[in-house]
C-alpha cells in the first residue's frame, strides 16, 4: 500500500483537492526544512528567526492552498516562491516598523479576531496571494531567479561555502573546523554576506 511519501507533490495536491485533508499536514512537515533554510538566510539581514519560520510556514500554507497544476511548473518551485516572498515581506515590514513608537507596534501574530495596523486579520492576510494572476506570479518567479543570480554573483567562493554550511544548520565552530578556518573568519564572512545581501535587496 502506498504511503504519502510515494506520491509526487502534484499527486498529493490533487488528493487534497478531492477531500483528503490530512495531506496538508504531511506537506507542511515535508517542507519545514526548506522553510527553516530560508528563514536562516533572512535572519542574517534582520528579523527574529522563530518569527520568520512562522512566516515561512504561512507562505507554505498559501502555496498548498493556491497551487494550480495547470499554471505552475511544479509545486516545489511555487512553494519556494511563496515561502521566500512571505519571509522577505516580514523582514521588510519589521525593518519599516522598528523605528515606530512602541505604543503603535502591532504583532505579526495577534489573534485573528483582532485587526492589525492596516485593519487586516490573519485570515484576511492569508488570502492575499489568491489575488495574484498567472502573469504576476510568473513575474515574481522571474524576479526571484534574477535575485538569486545577483546574490550568487556578489559572493566569493569562500562566502558561498560559509553561507551554504550556515543555512544547513552548522554553527560557527563547525563551519570553521570543516573549512580549516578560525571562527572569527567565519563570523567576518557572514557579516560580509549580510552586507552584500542587503545591498542586493536594496538595489
């Protein structure tokens, strides 16, 4: 008998549309490591890692809800795009709000029954991506590919290696030992990566 892991993502989405709601939990669990990896990357340029993981899971939920096989090349690429967009938006919102007085601060995670700063509830926020038409989604995907290329071109080989290991969950000491460098050189490399990411994102 087949388990969920034996099916492709696209087959799972079809099964979900046919009423097998347990598949949502399976896909959320399957992709949580991708969410964590993207959250760690954005944590470098500002943001609480746990909050960013929660944002990434919201992006993944949106991908599950809105994926249309006839429109998208694959669920993986659509999910990757939705997760990245959600986390990046959270970082941008956090950076805009950080200079506001504390009494005007609104949590990203307040109850859905309470309106946010813009009058949006969590439920309403979760509906935002559904307004995207296929052309807009394609533009977003092309922009993401272009952004990744620019980031890749801006980093040295050593910085790429350090970043890859950092995103894989290694700490400074582990990265330093693997690359035969000092923890300080690893820290310096990650600081350079952070600055370069900021430069690319603000272009």
